[in-house]
């Protein structure tokens, strides 16, 4: 692990963590002298963007407690830098660290729109809602330049393919024209992650995400455009954002969200090492309490991977979070419903000479 006792501004992970698949790892012991890293920028370590060339981009989601049938991820790694992100260990399969590498080495799939169109034209494609994101955020900062997510939406629009978006970035408003047109036919919805209203907490917990104010603005503007918005108050972290749960749900409902969900934080794989180091650096006064309460919600460990139990946790503390959530959801979301996607409109656009008519 990199451990120099110094936080990197604009990054979530306080350190590099060893890749479980590699015999050797690298990091910084001291910022001074020979240990000074080659790649630096004024506000931290520079980000690298590497184009990759997958042969397919449509992923079947088999996890029974996720509620997603298919996913498309235009990027691997995420510059948002959320310390708790469950996707961090996936970067290890690419030979990178789940720590700082996850935030500063972003794999870009520029051929994703072409691959999606190819998959949708397959004669065996059974129409189901596709989630753009699910692993890393499709509206992370590089999307402003690359525009891959917008291209994916354009493909879905052409095919009349139902699409869901998961993001915590107000950049989603850039594509409100496509989303509104599709939503008018029950072909699109957006899930916004709203974790905290406390900007001091957000800056260190999710350093390169949109502010809570901008996320609420996104919910409001999408709602006014006819796009149904579901809010995820996730993850709930004991003694950090857990007391905010009622306020988060009220703010989301006031902005126009039609539904809400939550998860209790769990630190799978290398996430535990990243999250523990982050806690001890930013919240040393309550780190032990947070760790103890997360463990209490997951059967004595900070991670429980059991389907049906891993998202909400178990035990007295998890049950209390569930009761608060249910009461607040009934109070603020009564009478609101998430419209069902329409799968009957799917039509592959014509190709070749047929496209001339």
C-alpha cells in the first residue's frame, strides 16, 4: 500500500493497494526525493485514459438482488473516486490497483455504441431494459469529452430500446433531449445516487462527483422534462450519512423523484482496505465506531456477499435503517410510481437500401 501520511486532493482513495493477482505492487513511501512520482498535477495525480477494444459490450446481469437485466459500461475505472465503490476490485483484473489506479487509470470503450447496435440487431436478442452503468459511472468527467454515453443513448433511441441510466453526475442533463423523447414512450428512466447533503462530507467521500445541489437540480429538470427519476440513497454509512436518511428522501421527493431505494455499505475485496484507510485519515475520531456498526450489519464482517442479504444487511442496526427508510418513503413518496418500461416498441432501424425509404 502507498502510505505517505498525505491525502491527495481530488482523490478518494488515500493510498494504492496491492493487486491480489500480482506478485509485485508499487506506491509512494515518501513524496520527497527519489520516491516522488513521475505523474503529478497541481491537484493530485494525473489521470490516464486508455482506449480498449472489447469484442462485446452488452453484459447479462445474473445477480438476483440487483434488479438489472443487462448493463453496458462505456468506461472501466471511475474518476469520481468514491471510496466505498464496490467496482474497485474489478480493476484488478486489468492489472491495476483497486486504490488510486481505479480513479486515475480509466479504460475507454470508444467502440461501445457500435457493439451495442450489433448486439441489438442479433436475431436472438430478447428485449429487456439495459442499464447504462452498473459498474462505473457513465457520466464521469471524461464523458464530457468522449460523449460515448450520448452515442449509446442515440443507438437506443434508434432501436426504441428501453434504457436506464445510473449516475451521480449532473452531466446527465446534457442528454435531456434524448431522454425526454424516449421517456415519452416509456423507454427511459434515470436513477440518481444521492448520498449526502453535507458538502464537507461529499468532498472527501465522493471527491469528483456533482454536488448534492446539482444532483437535486438534475432530478428537478429531468422530472419537468417527463423523465422518471429514481433516487438511490446509497450507500448508507453508519455514523457518517446514516443520520441524513430522512432529509435525503425529503429533498429527493421535493425535487420530483418518483421512487427511492437504499443499500447499506459493504466493503467487498480490496474496498475494505481502501475504505478503512480513508476512514482513519479523514474521520479518526469515529473510524472504530463506523467499522463496528458496518460489521454489526453484516454478521460480524464488513462484507457479506450473500444474495438477498448483502444490500440491506441484517441485525438490529440494519433493521433500524430499514424501518426509518420505509417510514420516510411512505411519508414522502406516497402515490408515486415508477412507470414500467415498454418493450413492445423495439424496432431495429433499416440498413442498406432499405434505409433510403
